[in-house]
C-alpha cells in the first residue's frame, strides 16, 4: 500500500513510517520544505513537496497514494516543541484550515481517497457528550498537568474544530485522538482501543507511546474500523 504521510519528520510521523515499512508498505512523505528531505535515500520512501494548507498543491502530489495520513503540526514539534505550542496558540484555526484543504485536495484527486488525521486528545469527551473544551476549569487543570500553558486551550478548541470539519463532510475520513499523554516509549502492541472517550489505565491515566500509536494507525489503515468516526487508544 502507498501511504501518503504529512508530518513524516515529526515524532508520530517517524514512528508511523517505521511501522509502515516494517509491514512492507511504501511511504510517500509530503513535506513543506525541500530542505527537510534527507540526502540519503530511504527504502520504500518517496519524498514530495507540498504545503498542507494549499489544496491545489497538495492535490498535485497525491497521485498513486492509497491513503493520506496527516500528523500535521505548525512548526516542528520534534525539534522545537515550544515553537509548535506558541504557533498553535497564535493560530488555532490552522487545524481546521488544514482539514478543509486536505478534503479539497482529495475531492480533486479521487473523492473516495481515504483521509486519516492525527489530532488531539483534548477533543475527547470527559463524559458523554461533554468535551474538555466545554469545561474550561477541567481543561486548564489538564493542561497544567501536562506541562502546557493554559493559553493552549485555544489550540485544543482548534483540534475540535478540525474534527467538526470532517464530521460535516461526506468523505472517507477517520480522526485519531491519541491518549492524553503520548511520548517516547516501548513498542508493545498491547493497548486498548476506544471511541470518543479516553481509554484510561487503572490509575486513571490516559497514555500511549508514539510507537504503539503508530501500530494502531497502521492497523486502522490495513483493516478500517472507524470510517467517518473518531477513535482513540490507551494502555
């Protein structure tokens, strides 16, 4: 399978590419800056240059792609996390803008082309029908526990807005909200899958490693279970 991947150089993108190649898939890595393309060729990888916010430019590089996965973040969180946080606060609308651009690009290339967007955990429901965005005090407390500034609440709302863009479309989309705590860790392949509410361990935490998030994403690509739906995972 040829997997188009936006955000290949980020933390999740790197693990996703590794997992895909481990299973014999090809990666079409889409980057904004040609300078980010490695000088040493990578096996089963094609690099193309396009801006996720430019629907026409993105459409031009999607030829031959079987599924498009976006792990887009403003800036480069794997190299400068603080810069990504700052940009997300300054321009929280960018997530919804990117979602619209990707949907437009898909419509121009092949309307049935599948789109999987890796979003945020903040849009998950704290209880049925209620997201953290709907409960500002809980959201601010959750951000503090993750070491994020309270101002990042606007970015959390921005991720939710991107999900709403997908929900209003009739395209072949899936939205993936990782666990609340995601970071480096072991590739275990042992996790639980959920829908609109966080998957929590017995101690109440919602966490997952980048490597296990990548397993869940490739599983979903190979065997779709959440078409026009959101899913999450956790230990």
